[in-house]
C-alpha cells in the first residue's frame, strides 16, 4: 500500500513515517521542505516537495506516487495569533485541498489531525474526562479552524462518500520537536523538562508546577494514526487520543525517578499563577472510543519519559539509561 504523509518532515509526521516504514509500507513524505536525512535508513520512503495550500501540488504527488491512502498532519501549530493569514491558508485551505485531492483521485481513506483546542477550556465541561460526544467550544483561532475542518470532512464523507477520519491529539511530548520562533512556555514544560536532565543539564520550566496537562507520547499518537489509516473500516469520524493527566510537578517527579539527581526548577510568579488559574486548557480527555475499537493502550508516563530521555541521549552519543 502506498501511503502519503502530508507534513511527513514535522514532529508527528516523522514518527508516522517511521511507524509505516517499520511495517513495510511504501511511504511518500509530502512537505514544503525536503531533507534526505529525514528518510535515512527508513527503506521504501520517498519525498515530494509541495505546498498543501496548492491543490495542484497535492494532486501531482498523488498521481506520480500512486498514493492509495493519506495521513495529513501538516499545519501551523506553534506561533502567535498574529500569523492569521498563514494559519488560515495552511490549516483551513490546506486541509480542504487534501480532502478535495483525495476525492478527485478516488483515495480510499484520509486520516487528518484535528486539535485538542476544539474543546477550549476544561472548566466549561467540568472536572471530568471530555469525550467525543461533548460539543466543541473552541476559544482561539486554531481550535476554530480545527472545528471547521471537522465539519468540512463530514461534508466530504456525506456528499462524496470519502472515508475521512479525524484524530484530536492532546499535549505531545517526545524526541524531535523543533522550536519555531520565540520559545513558548509550553516548550520548556514538555521538552526541556525531560531533554535537559537527560543530558545532565538543569531544566528551568516557565510554568508553575501545578499546571496540568494531558500528556501523550508522540510514538503512541503515530501508532493511532497508522491504525486509523490501515483499518479496513472505522466506526466513527473523529477520535480523541486521550493521554495521562498530570501536573508539571508530577511529570518532574517521574523525570527524577528515571534520571536520579535531575535538577528541575519551576518559574513561579503571581502573574503566571493568575494566568494559569484563568486559562486551564483541557487536561482531561477520554480515549475509550479508540481503546475499545482498536484495543490500544498508551504507554505509561514513566515509559514515555524513559524513551524520550534515551532518544535524546542516543542523539548525543550517550549510553541509554537503565530501565
């Protein structure tokens, strides 16, 4: 089977490409930039340079590579709300183009990334895990566009019979995240908190220890995308990834268990604590729909931290940590 990963050189995309290649699939990595190093050692993986905001680029890649199924995980994820044109062009027009290119080519399945931000703030739903039955209540532009994409996907399914499925990831962590622009506070919380101690460096986190998040390891999310793509049929049009709800302080304790002596400091201030209390993004997400249908279980938070730390150490030529 030939599967195209739109955004295959990004954080999630590279994990998906690795997972597909490990199953012996023919993989086409589609993106604005093409780096041969991203495909090194992955077997039958080819790269196609193009812009998902250009329908003709997508159609040409599908035609030339004989693509049968698509996983779309490209998009503007980091950055500020000021990048309105870029966000809309890529995250809205780009995904509409993916669906249209798939329709024109008779693609048998499209799996695309939605967003945790379709749900907005946790307190709106109460102190409980949010399910796919809960209505979206997006607060910011990216969540609004993700909600739009889900509506467009349903229209393609209803009117054109396209098999199209969305996955709503929570807060991802793992090796391979690249920083774009000014370092956001979430960056230090989910990347430096693990990566720096893995290399024997102190970690200074720009969020208070009581900040909560629903954390999921990137390879687990990649596996969920692959299962949705390869399944003969799926029962629903959208799934939550779920994950492990933890405070950053609790995550730090797991890091210290895996890396004894890890130096982790949280940046505490009245302003940060006030903002944190006011904006508690979704940190409790249910995964029962996917779990029941695919028999899938996330790795533990400790196993995820250990895998992350060892990947960082391997990149720096250091030996792995003990289990």
